[in-house]
């Protein structure tokens, strides 16, 4: 039973990280209808930034996560202005195919350049805090703090999307772009903002990710696909959906790794994804398209 | 409602000029083992496989509008079925019969549930299927050899597998030509433009989508068998990895999805670029590959074949529309209206 709980706690934490990384992807897909295959690579970039910030400058991961977040927003803005803005507004099918080409190209560029500069191999951020024990269950303090951080960020995002004007504009633009334009929302600006924000969120999450697990240059695409699985399971563009999807996938992965074997855990995310798509294509908490 | 409903623009004389060009190119390729070195043979062999994968991928993606990101599953499956049959002592003939049968059954089995999905969802789900196949190939060690891969004893000369891949490639191009001018192709194009309207006009969209999926599965399975036969080795990464998965997608998009020539040009273009990068530049090859992709995505959204330069070029050499720009003028007008 202890082990069951222990695995559950690990899964909750991993789920929280999955959610944070996935949510940016979900938002930008919802608003822009662009499949960003390079999303996971920005998480890797953030992780590397956190690693260098700690080893060379001694900046602690919590600070460098916010720096990475800001830098990620900047990078996302550049990415949007330089490449994505040129394909927004093309016909749906063309946008789908060109976005696959462009973002896959960017993903290859980032992965290859980081592995060229870094030299391959995986690394983690060597940062530790002591553990606390309570009722026979060990709570690693670092993980608990990170969990608190992700919960805080998720609540912040939720408030941003439901309480602020810009956040509500984002939601409106993802629900109905034409309707949003009619009521005076600058959907292009909202699209740019969402894209930049999503990438900033991924980069910030990357620091947390590298602190807990390890990162390597070529893991970006795999992560993006896992994120896609999460947001499809939960429902595109829905924050609670992404949370639920993240936890379902993280928990099933953790339990599969523990009870069946680590080699089967890559199967889980995709099996759940395919089942979810077949049983409920709009996602667990998503709304069916009219 | 009979034979009149094939694509109206295609005239016999025009269809022939494309076939003559294709036959000339294939005759040139057939001379490679006679005149070239073993390097040339293996280069053209892999080019054949790339063209086969890209062209058959485009049956679904180009004509039907469904991005099948898991297309490489058919290739990997062909290689594995061929290898496993040979290893079990079934012999080459049985292996060559079993390969397409198993793959087509698999394709139809996954087609029915997957075709309930549309757009990006279909792409992601098919990629999921491919990954599931990859994990299965890794974990079912008794059958597939796990990560160490599956080896068969080398039995034939490279010429035989070369010609096999060549025939498969030729068949793939002919298949695309046939689809571009047939009633089935017209139905697929109508499905691509508007599935509800197509359904309403009496096209059994689900049925023809499954036909398209099955047709697109046959030749890649043979390509996989030829690959297995020549290299005598397959592992999960080279059968179901994301490298194999994205190559045909990128080739078709680069050349021009929804045309017969597009995937061929894309495959040749990318193979040449890869050869140049990998043999002359020692580092950052993937980065340059990525830059090419981004540039084509931004500047030539319809692929190389739809850029003005190419369109003029093959208007001049007299290739019919469906080889290049769009399968027929009627549908070109339709698709421009819907933008």
C-alpha cells in the first residue's frame, strides 16, 4: 500500500508537469489551429537554460524557471512573427500541412543545434532539497515545492483565462474566431499572445522537468507527442481537461512501469490516446464541435 | 452515372506522354546495376523505396486529405512479416504472399475505427498506432528479436532486390496515376473537398476511404519486404521509428501533395539533399534539413510542383494536369471556390 501511495505521489507530480507543458500546446492549437510539433523542444531549451544557470551562475531553479519563462515568451513571439504569422489565414488543409512542415523543421533545427553545442548525452539539474516523512510516506521536499509551484501556476492560468479581458479574449478566439472578430477582438494579436505564452510556459516547465528528471537534446518530439495525447484525452483547449489528461496518462505510466515493466510504459500513452479518440473524440472534458 | 464520371479533363494522348516519360526514367534506372557501382545501386534502391512510400502515402493524404502519419507502419510491418516468415522456415515465396495479406488485413482493421476521426486528430491517432507497433516490435522479443532486431540469412544478390524495389516503385506511380483518373479517385477528391456533401451525393465515403487505406498499404509492405531482403536486418527504429514515419510525409508535402509527380520529385529532391549533406558536410545536417523544410513551408505552401516555375515547365513538356497541378480542372475550380 505504501508503494501504491508512493507511486501515486510521483504520478501526481509528473501529471502536474505534463499539464503545464501540454497546456500551452492546447491553447495555441485551440486559437490558431496550428499543430506545433516543436513545442516539446522549447521545454528542452528551458531545461538546458536552467542547467547552465545553476552550474555556471548558481541561480536556483525557481528563479531560472521564471527567467526561462520570459525568454520562452520572447522566443515564441519571434517564432510567431517570423514563421507562423506567414501561414495563419491560409486554407485549413494547407495550414495543417505547412504547419507540420515548418514546426517539424524548427524542431529538427533546435534538436540538432542543441545536440551539436551540448554534445549529446542526458543531464539533469543537480539541485536537491531534503525529504520529509509523514505517516510512513516519504515526501521529497523538492517535489512537493515543485508541485506547489505547478498548482499555483495552474490556478494563475485559470484565473487569467476566466477573469481578465485578454484571457477571455483567448477563450473566445478559440471557441469561435469569426464571432470573436465580430465583437471586436483582435484575433491575430490574441493568437500571437497565446503562442508566445504557450512556449514561455513550456520553457519554464522545462526547468522543473530537468530538476526532477533528465533532459537530452533529442527528446523534444517524443514529448510533443505525449502532450498531444494528453490534450486530446482531456479535451482540446480545456485547462481542467489537460489536468485530467495529464494525471491519467502520468498515473497509468507510473503504475505500468512499476507493476508490469518499464518497457511497456511508452505503449500506455498511445493506447489511451487511441482509445480516447475512438470512444470520445472531443476529449473527456471537451465540448463537441458544432 | 457510368463511365462518364471519370475525370473529364484527361485525354488519352496526354495520358500517354506522362507514361512515356515514366517509362524512360524507369528504363534509365534499370540500367543502374549494369553501369553503376554498388554505391549507385544502393542509392537508387533507397530512392525507389522512398518514392514508393511517398506516393502511396499521398493516396490518403493528397487525394483524400487524411494525414496518415503512421504510414511507415505498413513498411515496417512488411519488413517484419517477411523476416519472420523466412526465419520460421516458410521460404521466400510464402513470405512474399503473406506480406501483403497481413498488411492489408491490418490496414483494414485499423481503418474502420480511425476513419471516424478528421484532420489533425486522424494524423495524431495514426502516429499513435505506429508508435504502438514500434513498442510491440521492441517488446515481443520472441517474435521480433526486440531492440537487437531481426536478421535473416542473405539469400539473393542485390540486383534482384533492386529490381523488385524498382517494380514496386513503378507500380506505385501507376497506381497513383490510375487513382488520379479513376472514378474512385474522383470520389476520394470529393471526400477531401467536403465529406458531408460527398456523402450526400451518394458516395460511400467510409467504403472508399477504406479502399484507399488498403491500396496505400499493399505496395509499402512489398517495399518493406525488399528492404528486409536486401539489408537482411530490421530493428524497431528502422521499421517504425519517427525518421521512417516523417520521411514520406515530408517528401510528399515538399513535392506537392495531391499530385502524381509531387511525391516523386519530393523524394528525389530530399534524397539528393541528404546525400550531399551527409557526405560533404560533417555536422549540423539535421539543422540544414530543417531549414529546407521551413523554407518550403513558408515560400512554397503547395510544394515544389505547384510553384510557378514548375507549373510552367510541365505545361511546356505537355504533361497532363493531374500529374502536376491538380487532378483535373473541374476540381481545381471547386477547390479554389472553397478557399
